[in-house]
């Protein structure tokens, strides 16, 4: 058993025993109540799922195993020549709840490199798709195609003992993470660079190698990718993509199919696709005004026009957060250090000064502050990644770190098939007649 798997096995078997006994003793204890608004309103805030790897507080933002983003930037191992944390370290932390050593992280980089060869079928599938196919559609299809090599599928067919589900899930999770940057870079080069692919550079780390395969070898862009892939990695279990993977995997559909489904969910404009929508919307404004340095009055008018035409302001609002997203702030800190004179970055900062008051004045928006997607595009544009229809794929590479470590936990704890109760309006009316 490899060093990470061994550690995971020890930690997860101990927690499994603990959970069994606490459920036996306290299983009937109420942990939440649900009102009618929540039933109709997308189950906001209903405690109904176990997700070990991160927790989201409405005011503090995300904590990964208790660490916030500034703490991760300080504590996770970095490359000798880099200032940003290595995402490998975050995966280790989320999976086994320990800050890894430099040696642990180096081991993980090597392990993913060893597992990184794509099945021929995946390349064929990608080549068969028209280059005009949206990159998220290509991503979903390519990930699903990996399932032909799923260890989980193979062992299940051979009659795997349910106590071993976590082991096969771990193998698939590690293989998926090893291959995702290669798939994502293949899609990028195929879609926007005429299919001129760039081989891996095995002297690099997971994120640095991804930047290299995209064809952007600027060392600052590599730093950005390390930060980007760290901060987008997890947002507890209730967000749409994580929840999708949790649901699909609970049927014992393998991690590849579960993650492909999660990416369908991430591809919606109210979720991960918002990162492409933000930059598209900013470009539309600057094109319309004929300047890349609009005044705050011009920005305010554009925001108002967007709202008047019945559209949302992309990159603003959140189902849980009630403060500016710390992932927005982390990107702002990066931009202040590396590219503070960039015109698009300046527009993003001006929007931050203009949008919250306008959204707040509507009286219905619960969180008028920017989310993670408000900032990411402007930095990517600066480094030459202007093809915004690609942005959600970057998010998707990162989110696998959180979702894959969580699926290992779900199978190790033996969580059952997810099956909440639905009802209908007739039931609600009769409930109200009896109870009001
Ligand atoms: N612009 C305009 N109106 C907004 C808004 C925004 N940015 N955010 C919320 N509202 C509106 C809602 O549409 C809703 O209007 P109706 O009552 O007329 O339907 C009302 O305000 C109340 O919504 P809410 O309770 O504040 O927000 P929700 O929890 O329902 O929705 C969303 C959260 C993120 C979907 C929402 O804020 C939104 O649409 N934002 C813009 C899209 C976006 O940036 N999505 C990315 C979110 C982060 C993420 O998942 N990244 O991957």
C-alpha cells in the first residue's frame, strides 16, 4: 500500500468505527429543521450530507480542514523557486487531515506523473469532437471515457467486498487527478492552438506542468496556476458540482462517471461557467464604450442596464457567502503583487466598488459581494489566456482535488445511496390546511 493510501486507511477506519458507534447511540437526535422556503428554495442551509474535506462559513468563507486561504498559502509546501502553495499539498491535507511535508508532496507529484498516461480511447474521443464543441462538453466526455479503465468497475465486476470500495475509489481518484491536466491541456491546444500539443515536463509539479502544457511558460503564470488550482479545489459538499458527484457516486457509479457528471453541473452559468460569463460581460462593456478604461459612472450604467434587461451580474452573489469571497481576495492580492497596472484588473476592482451598492439597493439580493469568478478571468487574460470559453475547464481541474478526496471518504465511511424525500404542491397545501 502506498504511503498516502496507508495513512488514509488508518484514519478512515478509525473514523468509520467512531461514526458507527455515535450513530448507534445518537442516531435519532435532531440536527436541523426545514421550513417551506427551504423546500421550495433549493434546500438552502439544510444539513443533510457528510463532507469531511472543507467547510464554508457565510462570513469567514472556506476552510480546508480548518485552514483558511492565507493559512494555506503560509503552511503548505511550495517549490523552491515559487511562492504559492502546491495543490498536491492541499489534496494530501484534505485526504488525511495533515499538513504534508515537502517529501510527501514530492512523492505525490511523482506518483501522479507515473499514473498520467491517457488511454488511447480518450485521445480518440477528443480528436473525434469538432473543435467548436464547448471545452466543458469536451471535458465531460473525455472524463467519462476514462471509465473504461476504472479500477472500481473492474473490481466490482469481480465481486469486490464492500469494505474495499474505498480502496478502488482511491485508485481511480489518483488516476483521475494524474490525468486531468493532460486532458485539459489537450482540449486547450486542440480548440485554440490548431492541435499543436506540448508534451509533459516531468521536472515540474502538477500545476506547473499544466501551465507548461497549455503553452504558457511564464514563471508567474505557473505561480498563478498553483494558487488558482489551490483556491478552487473545494467548497464543502452542498455546492452543485460537489453535490452532483456525491449523489452519482452514492449509486456506486465509478469516480470518473461521478466527476463527469459533476462537470456537467459546473458548466452552468450560475455555478462555474460564471468565470467565462464575467469576462465576456466585461469585454462587451469595453467594446460598447470603446475604451478599456471605463469610468465608474459608465460601469454603474452598464450594471444597471444588465439588471434592467433581466440578467444577473456574473461573479456577484452567492448561495452561502455573505461577505466578499476570500478566493476573490486571494486573487486580488496576487494581482496587486504581480499585475496591478493591468486595465482589465482595474475594471474588476472598479466593479467591486460599484456593484455591491447597486445589488444591495434591489433589496432582494442576499449577498451583493463578489465571488471567486469575479476576478479569475482578468488575471488569465493578462497572461495571454484570452479564450474565455476555456475558463471553466481550469476550475474543473482544481475541483477534482476536493471532490476526489471526498469520494474516498464517502466510500470509506460506507455512506449509503443518497435518496432525499420529494413532495408536491398539493401535499404542501394540505399540510398548510392542517397546520395553519
Ligand atoms: N445579479 C442579479 N441578481 C441577483 C444576483 C446577481 N449577481 N445574485 C442574486 N440575485 C437575485 C436572484 O436572481 C434572486 O432574484 P429573484 O428573487 O428575482 O429570483 C434574488 O436575487 C435572491 O437571490 P439570492 O438568494 O441572493 O441568491 P441565490 O442563493 O438564489 O443564488 C447565485 C446564488 C450565485 C446563483 C446568484 O447570486 C447569482 O445568480 N449570481 C450570478 C452568477 C454567479 O456569479 N454565479 C457563481 C457563483 C459562485 C460559484 O458557484 N462559482 O462557481
